[in-house]
């Protein structure tokens, strides 16, 4: 099973296919299979955001377990995160920050789930500034729904 990430926006984010030889973020139109995810978003455009691993597994994320996110404990994070894993997560958090900034939207909705869990709703709601994504202690919560404030926190020049 993979962690997957979806973004809701006012306008579509330009599509970008995942390339095995040059792994980077991808942005894909919803398939019939994952189209039910749209019910959780208020913004009209919903797209799949893939990490450098194609799925969302390379985004920094924590798994929901018995109604909580135990990996949010900094001690557990330190025990389970290798330097390679941390580097991969940092590369993906920086790429996600850049992608969201480039939308020039006021805000973007993000929702991360386990692949196939499209119907069950969010277990947590948070509004965060875009810069929070760059925080090394920030992890997307499985079944966490985020409103990422972009325009209010980023100076476009």
C-alpha cells in the first residue's frame, strides 16, 4: 500500500508525468478509480500529486494508527528515519513547496491517504502557511486535510 496525495485548487495545476530516469514530482488528472476523492474537496480542481517515488511515499508523512499519529513523536521519528530517508523527504518537501507556490493560488487543499481509501473522510483538519511544509518537523498526516495558505504568506515577484 502507498501513501497518496491530492491537491485541490481553483485552476488546474499543469500536468507533469512521472519519469523514472529523472524522478521528480508528478501532477496527474484523476482516474475513474480515484475520482471519488473529489467529495472531500471544496475547490473545483482536484489532482493527484506524486512524489519522486511516483506514489506519495517519499513525501514526509505519518500513518494513522488506532486513531492517532504515533510517529509524530520526535523520539520515534529519530529512531526510524535514516539520513537517506530524511534527504529524500527534504527533497520532496522542497519540491512540494515550490509546486504549490507556483500555483499562485490564495490557498490549496491537500489530502493524503492510503491508496484506495478514497471514500472515508479526513480525521484531522489544519490550516497552515505554505512555509510550514519546509519545516523538518512537519509530516503530512494520513487522513489529514490541510488548507495551505499560499498567497498570504509568499511574496510573489
